[in-house]
């Protein structure tokens, strides 16, 4: 479920973000979801603590698994975070990781969405965002927004090989697998998986952007109106 009509979430109020999730989660449950990954750093930071016990299905956020993965990856304990304004201001990661250095990156999502992941302008913006983190000699960097892994090539050119990138989504997927396996509902192999894509914005735009970012075709997206 992609709430493209109301992106980006990073500059929105906590009340708006919580309300949006209160619309999305019941929709997914009606589609038959048995587990939901809140695959948005901002929603995970702000909506998850409020909504985590309100629904009959398991909710997985990105903050907890992302924090664990970063601490495990760091050699020196110097960990940095790039995230949206809302995520940084929520202090969600700061509460999990002592001494974390966080930088808000309001320009990253529009750049990725606009197809400028490796442009000169993106490289210039990334240098400014990374400057205070590199000054603190971080050795691990949390990519605290789902869009940011698409900037890895540019970020790597600036940080060098000495900084390890942590994508919280990977750790969240690992958590999902453990939960499903424990519940006896994990499906491995066998029949070809079936995907359904929903968006609040233009299905054509979602398919074009999603196909480009994921590197594989996305088709059949349906536009929905949430209430």
C-alpha cells in the first residue's frame, strides 16, 4: 500500500501521520493481511508507538530492527542517522541508541521520487547532510527512510568504504520471517507468489516509479480512496 497522494510524510504533523496509518492499516486487514510491515520510517517513529496494540494483527516497525542492526554493525559505537524531519524530531532512534548523531534530510525524498538519485544536485545535498556525521567519525549509518537506500551509490562515494550502511527494511523483513515461522504461517518456495499493489495516487506513476526503483516490472496497481 503506497500512500503516494500524501507523500512525503516527513514534514507532516504527528496527528496527520497517525491518522493516515489509522486509515491504511484497516484497509490492509480487510485485504486479508495477517501481518503488516510499517515500511515507512516516519510512520514507524510516530504512529507505531500509538497504534501497535490497536489491531488484531502483528505490526512490525523499522525503528527497533534498524537500531539493533546498527548497534551490531558498529565497531566503535559511533552511529549516524539520516532520516526525515519528523523521524529525527521524534527522537525514536535517539532513545534506542546512545550517542546517536541524527541529521534530517528533507530534500532526499523529492530527489529520489523525481528520478535524481545520482544527479550532481543530489551529490551536493548529500555532502551537506553527511558533513556533521563524518565530522563525528561515524562508522555506521542508518538509512532511516525507505527512499534512502536508492541513494547508496552517491552516499558511498562521499563516506568511503569505512562507513557501513544499515537499511532497517532488511532487518524488518528478517523479523517478519521469524514471526511467521514461529506462527507456522511462513510460506517458502512452492507456488509463485501473488502480489497486489494499491496506491492513493496515480497507478501509472506508481508503476513507473516502482519499476524503476525496484529494478523489476510492477503492474496492475489499483488506486484506492482511504477513509
